[in-house]
């Protein structure tokens, strides 16, 4: 079922994208030779007028093939290049624009049903620099480090991709009682001491080591996955609840601790020194939960949701180019289907309403993402074609069609190579 839902969502987004190209081609009297959903061999097709409508085997793409689109024929009526340059620009741009329209319509439905997430300050840590600077519970954050904030998740994504460092200055713009004000302060530093492992089990289970962190004290002392911690400084630890109680009563410091653990029925003693771990803190928490929207605010925040999706996509691309995100973080059709399936499985227990809102939210993200990616000025993408058309509009004559075609072909080959790599990466992650 989850695979069917994923295919339906993915196909609907692609179909709407190609519909944009199709409708504007018709408006500009360009003959569409084939309008298809999917790639590969045809499963079903029929002809109506000058157009063949096809359903193809692989549900990972679609096309709106236009007469003379990849040739230099200009004078023959009905060909792509016989249309005016501004007509061709509208045809090419219509695909991504329709993706944004789809994302907006779905966002309005989601906001109307669930609401939106205002970036409201929920709490300010007592004694923190934020409190001293005047930040108060109930303030609405509209700017963070110069980045405009519309929603709580705007702040989450930006702060995740641009994590605070010790000593950083935090610059906020907040709205309070209808007035805007700027607040600046130095981040606080949270100092913790860690042993460096994760445990498996609930409060009543034995303290079994699930994983050991690289370069941390327990790894250096020889602790391995599957070992069971049985005591700390002579205090017996039978389960996770005992461990939590011990840590609360005896917080880890720079002082060494004696740990007893068992492996294969044998007990061993080690002495380790917890490692200092320092993190910068903002000193406040903020809202990530939905609040009801009414009237025109539903439309307003529907648009804001699309803006959030577009900005998140652009931020992610920026991080990819800068190297903060790697190629391993990319996902293609296989990864997307898996993500939709995972969301479906995790949402089933929360009720039908939440399930479908989560599915629609993924559709908004994917539709906005497809719109942004297609507008990138890369050969073979809509954005790459738009670059050539804008140059033609400025020069009032086209670039050599054979040169343009060669550039788009090279771009297509690069995109296909990237697609193969991303699909391989998705499959490896699944395995």
C-alpha cells in the first residue's frame, strides 16, 4: 500500500508539472506530439488530435514532447521554435510554476485543516544571557542571525544548518505587542561530561551497550557493542532507571569513574575519565506545534508554507555546494518512495487525518522541490533552457541551435549519471 501511495504522489507531481508545459504549448499553438506519464515502454496510449497520450512502465518521470523542440526548424507552423521567444519562455517556465501552484493549493488545505506553526518563544532559561537581554516568553521571532523567520520550522532548519558555536552572538528580531524590536546577546555555553556510548532497552532492561562513539572514553577503554554495564563507582546498575538515578545524583565531571561491565559471562573493571563536551545554547525554546488559522490567514500561511519549502530547498543546495552536506545526503526516486513509505507507516497509528496531512505535506515538499530544481540554470533542465531563451530575447536572435542542442545533451548525460549514482546511493542506504 505504501508503495502505491508513493507512486501516486510522485506521479501526480510530475503530471502537474508536464500539464503546465502542455497547456501553455497549446496556448501558443505549438503541436504536442506526445504527453506521457512515466518513462520507458508504453503500457497504454491513445491519440486525440495531434497528440498521443501515453502511460509508461516506469513511474519516475514524464514528458511533454513538442513538434520541432530539438531541431532548428523555425518557419514550419506548429513547431516549438516557430512560436515567439516570450511564448517559448512561458511554455518552459510553466512546468515549475505549476509545481508551485500545486504546492500552494495543497498547503492551503493543510493549513485550513491543521493550522500553522508561529515562531513563538515558549520559554526563556532563567539566568541566561537571553533573559538578561530582554527576551520574553510569548515573543514572536521574525529574524534570526539576519535570516527572516516566518515559522518555527524556519528557525529549526536554519539553526540546524548553521549551528551555534561557543561565543557566537545571537541576533534576534522579535515582535511583541505589535511592535518589532532587536535583541542581541552572547550565546551561553553548556558544559557536559560524556562517556560516549548509547544504551539499548527501556528503564527495566539491563544496561546493554548499543553503540560506542569514536574517540570517546569508553571506546578507548575497550568497551564494545553488546557489553553490559553492571556498576559505576561500586554502585550496582541493574537497568536504565538505576543508571539515570545515579547520573542525576552523581553528575559526571572531569573526575575518573570506575565502571564494571560484563562480556560473555565474565566481569571486567575499567577506569575512565569522562570527556568534556561544550555546546553553545540560545537560552530559549520556541514553538514547533500547529495553531489554528482563520479566514484569509489560511491563504496567507499557505503561501508561507510554500515559501518555507522553497527556501529550505535553496538552503540545502547551498550547503551541498559549500560541502556542509555531501552527495550521500542526496535522494532520488528510490529514496523518495522509501521516505513516503516510512512516513506512511509511522503515521498510520496517529489516525486518518494526520496520515493524509503528512502525505499532503510530503507532496508539498516534493512539488516545491521539483519546481526549484527545474529552475536551476543547468543544461537540459527548464532553467537551462530559460537561460538560452532569455539570451535570445535580449539579442533578438537565437543562439546556434546545434550548439544549444549539444550543450543540453551534455547536461542530460551528466544528469543521467547523477541519477544513476543517487539511485545506487538510495539502494545502498536501504540495504
